[in-house]
């Protein structure tokens, strides 16, 4: 049922300056692949056939990354480096699969989604935020699409966070839970510890009903003078249900330096060749730690 995915990639990545002055934050590499490639691979595994990238100025590297580079491919073929050739060819997207639209100003996630409104045709569509990298046996979005049906309304991926972290997330008010599905009656954006209705936080995976685009188009700016996606989901209640999905896996916030570094370690541990070098390397640095 879900064949289109929006990938909002217009953010400035200010936490990684000066690197992100010339490199989109979504092109930051975890082991051997940029974050945006992990997101596209996850979407492909969920059956996504069309990818809408909401970009901004200075993000052309993302488009280049998913394009074919004939000179490179020919060079690898001539040198019989077929394993590398397969990697870059399988990574590309066909022209009919990838669409790039501009978000003219940083006006929030809801506004970024609205920039792709004219391209959404299905009753439901997906969103992946590449900053949220998830390590799991079954890709997170695939878990969600396998579980989703139209009665779920708007579905969001959720994780349990520490009480002192609830102010960083949208937090669900839980009515009941059946298996991994959570029936929510509300979502509150960045509540204080004292007002948070639960510790069930929304992270960057969504399956949304197309009707949310009409809601966003009529929505006034909220926090930070931005059009918030959470506000639109909330406004659609109770007519459109809100379902949390407590996915199985470990999430890394690659929008922060520490989260990105941890993701590199975690994903490196999945490669036995890299792992063999990683453990003694880390031990050496830990043993010789001497802060200046």
C-alpha cells in the first residue's frame, strides 16, 4: 500500500560545522556509506518504489550520489573490480524513481513535507529522516509497512526514552497497546518531564495518510515559527487514528556527534573484518586517554 517515501534533506546540519559547510549532513559516512544511502536502502527493503528528496541549496551531492557515473563504472569494469562496480550500480536510482524538490526556506518538517504535496498520489506515504539511523534485523520501515493497515491512520515509529530526554521528542499519550502497536490519543511536542504523558517518543519514521497534506496546507506556524508535522498529526485526531509502532532495533541519533560516532562503532561491529581491528584500536585509545 505504501510505495512513495519522502526524504527531507534540506537541513543545515549546523552541529557538524564546518564539515557541513560543503557536505550535506546526510552525506556523512557511517563506516562506508552515507546516511542517506542507509535511508534509501531501508525504504527499498520496505517496497518503496518512488523517492522524493526535499532538498535545499548546496545539496546537489545527494542527487549526484544516486546518479550513474559512466566514467567511474567503466574504469572499475576495465580494472575488473566487479564487486565495487556492483556496489555503486545497485546504489543508483532510476530517473523515474527519484524526484528532487526544493524547500525554499527552513520552515519546519511539516513545511518540507508540504513541498512534495503535488507529488503524492497514494492514500498513504512514508517519511524517513536520515539522521535517525536504525540497526535492526528487519529494517524499521519494513516492520512498519508489514504491520500497517488503513485502520491505523497515521503511524509513527516509537522508542522508550529516559525521563530527562522527553523534552527532546514528540511524546505519545497512550490509550492501550497490543503487541508492538500503540493506540495513542495525543502527541505532545517536547513536553517537560512533569507534563510528559509517557516515555514513548516519536522518531524519524512515519506512514501518513494523504489527508495530512490538506491539514498542513491550512496550518499556521507553531514553535520556532515553523510548520510542525506533529501539530498536523495532532489536529487530525480523533477522526484519523494515531498508531505508534514500537519497532525492534537500536536507533542512533546521527544529528549529534556522539550519536554519529556510536553508529560508526555499532555498524563497524557488524563487519567481522573491521571488528577484528576495531576492538584493539578502541582499547588502545581508551587505555591511553589523556585529555588536554
